[in-house]
């Protein structure tokens, strides 16, 4: 069952991929240098959230294609409706 529709005629839409989160204090942020690694709260093989604008649209998996980081869509939680 589709939860929500997203209008396919809305024009270009911003996609956001949420990989994870990490809370660190301002002092740690200030001390970050180029090359620093920030560990996220989710395992590397965990699913990522795909947002269309501010709406959660799908869950996906990170994959590498021709050297580029990509997302394979697995479970779409809403559909695109064509008006």
C-alpha cells in the first residue's frame, strides 16, 4: 500500500541520501582536520534513507558503479503520481 504520492510533474526535485548521524561536541568539530574520519552511527552495509525534498521516499543500499558512489533503491514508501 502506498503511503503518499509525490507529484511527478513538480519539476526538478532535490534528492537527499541520509547515510547516518554522529553527535560530537563543538570542540571536536573545531579540531577536525583534512583526512579526519567521522564514524557514523550505522554499519557500512546498513540501508540508507532516500528523501525527495523533505519526504522520505525510499530505502536503499550503497553501491559503487564505475567508481561512483550510488544508491540502489529497494523499498519505495510512496509513489510518483503522474497528473
